[in-house]
């Protein structure tokens, strides 16, 4: 993996490299390989991840089809009514 250093800006290049490594899952893999994982634990982890993927896909499909409401989006801050503000 390579990153271009432009205008001797090493900090920016490190930031780009870290983001690339994050996207590739290198940090997650290093954390996972820090200790030995028994084969039975590996099977359990992989099975749990598979269940999570299936649930996530089903949730996305239900949102697309309008069966459930999607996650609430954070919008601009709205002014609260005075009765709802703490201490008021």
C-alpha cells in the first residue's frame, strides 16, 4: 500500500495511510490476531458474524420495502420549547 507525500506534508500522508488501513480492516485483523483463537472460538465468531450480516441485510430490505422505518437522521439543532429545557 502506498501513499504520496505531497509538499513534505508527512502528517497528511499519515492521515491518508491510516484511513486506507482502516478501510482495509488491517487494524481489526491485528487486534484479532494479537492472541491465539481456538478453532471452536473462531467458528463461533464467524457464525455470529454471519447471523449479523443476515439480520443487517433483512433490516435493509425491510426499510427499502417500507415495512419498518429507517434510522432517524440527525438534522440541524431545533430550538426546544421552554418547558422542555432543563431548569426552566
